[in-house]
C-alpha cells in the first residue's frame, strides 16, 4: 500500500517526489489541476524541470537538507498555503511532499493558550 493513499481523495493538490525530485505520486486533485501541464503523465518526471528559478533552487535545497518550507501565495485572487515537507518511510528519507490548499478570502485565526 502506498504511503500516500490517504491523500488520494483530498480536495487539495498533493504531490510527492523521491530524493532526486522524480514525481512518484499525485492525488486526483493535483492530476486534474495540472492537466494542461501533463496531468498524470507528470508522474515519473523530475519536478525540478517544472520549476523556474528561484523555486528550482529552493526545491534542491529542501531535498539536500531534508527540511520544510511553508508559505502562502496569491494568484488571480486565489490564496493558497503551500506546505513542503520531507516524507519518510520506516525512518528513511523518501523525498518531499507538497500540499497546496486553497484558502478562503476571509479566514478565522485563533491564538490558543498553553
């Protein structure tokens, strides 16, 4: 069973690559949203080839250092949070997992006590 099966029906883009940047998984939403770029045919391609600078260099850094990157973007009045995290299988670094979630125009923010 794939470690990514839990994400297959999630209403957010989920893409995973291996330690060299090869895309090994895309959920249904990502496949649909990246149809014009190849959709499911992107699986097996190197995600580094899909990113211009400086995003390409950032992905290389994340892979080499096995670190996280979290940020928000806005494009055509659509806001998203992008979460890039290393994934592991049985404690061994497997690559990067990127989850892109569309944010509502207005969003609650709560500060919780300890």
